[in-house]
C-alpha cells in the first residue's frame, strides 16, 4: 500500500546520504553547491593534490571530506603498493574526515584510525559473489573499518535480488552498490533499502552508471512520493 497524503514519508527519506565524487579540484565548488553529505576526492584520478589545496578547500567547505586512492585492481588508476599508498595519502590526512581503504592497503588502517579518521573499508569487483561470499567479505572489511563498502557487478535479475536480500539482512552501517551501468537502477534502490550512502556526481562522473546527484534525489523522491 502506498503512503497517503496525511502520512509521513519513510524514516530513511530524512537520512539519505549522498557523496559526490570528483576527479579534478576544479569541480569542487560545483559539487559543494549541490550540498551533499560528503565530497570524495578521487586522488588516483587527479594529477596533483597538495595540502595547500585541501587547506583552501577547508576554508570554504564545512561538510565531510573523503579521500580515496582506488587501485587498478578495483577499477581505479593507482598501481602502487601499500607503502606508496600511505606516502601519497599521508600529507593530506589532516584535512580529511574519512578515508577509503581497500583490503590491500589495510595494513595502514590502524595509523589512519589513530588520526581520528573514519575508515570506509572497501571492496570492488566485476564479479557477483554469492551470499556467503558477501558475508565473508563484510566480516573482513569490518575487521579494520567502521563502514564496509561492497561494490559488485550483478549479471542478471537473480543477482540483483541476491544483493538486495543481502543488504536487508546485513549489519548496519554498510554501503552496498554496483559497478557499471547495466544495473544502475539498483543504486537508488539500495540506498532506500538501507545502504549507508550513495555515490553521485555533479557533472563529471567518476564511474560508469553513476547518477548526477540531482537525478538521484529526484529518483528517490519519485520512488517515495505519496500515492
């Protein structure tokens, strides 16, 4: 049964969290103007990003800042090892609120946590794990991060159902999403069903299938509107 005009929207409507991902600092002000919950800097896609750049950003942005160096193995452009990952990230950490850490870089998670940064422990794959594999992955990610982020690639409608069922049963908080554009419609659905946040763009997508934040907000509004 739909929501009538005299009843409030579901509670999650008021807690929808959108992260705008950018791959160039020139996009920052446009992203900030969209008033997202957080802005992600995809450092692996940027030619350069200095402490001075982030200090300038901090002077005009009061929202949350997420730093990400995505490896080539998980869809990014960073081909270095864990120590190189740390060297690149270290001078920028004072300006971050959150840090994305893949399993291959988790040896440095304790150091990041000691600096009072929230860790998004992430895993991205072009495969579609089954429910048991998803649970095992979640356990490993929770072992070093506060918020596990699992991004997979459904191949058919049955996979899409498995992913939604997994999210419903999973411990919260957790971020669950998809890679690619084939099942991009799952992005808003997973957010509504309990995923902690959704990654969007503000004009320049950093991943295939990513919604513009305005599109995502409108889709959510339409899906949850009164009937």
